[in-house]
C-alpha cells in the first residue's frame, strides 16, 4: 500500500515501530527485524567478497547502495530497530 507524503512527514521511528508491531504482533515483528538484519549482513558480506575479487559495476566499483544496504538501514531505523553494528559497512576504495 503506497504511503502519502503527508503520512511520511508525520512519521517518527517510535510511531512507525508501534504501528508495525500492532499490525504484526511483537513476535512476528521481531522476526521481520531479525530477517532484515540477517539480509543486511549477507549483503555486506557479498559486497566485501565482490570488492576483494575486484569485480566492478561497469567502470566503477560496487557501492553499498548497489546492494540496497542504505535502504535496509533506513527501513530498520524507521521501524525503530537498533542501528547495525557495522554502520560504516565498508570503506569505499
């Protein structure tokens, strides 16, 4: 379901998390948080491997945004989850 800009403007992480947990229940919401966290870990690892191998996206090196890592971070933050422990992801080369 699309969210209108007016709805997003009034959003706060605490409010969004409360709505999210009310929709799913605490246990299911926790599973989603854990799933997103695990997905992020896998993508960070994939980016590390790609960089180690020297693979590039055309003429440029792959970046976290190519793997959706910043988008996952934003979603987790919006849902009120704790920030990722490796928030720096990997330094750009």
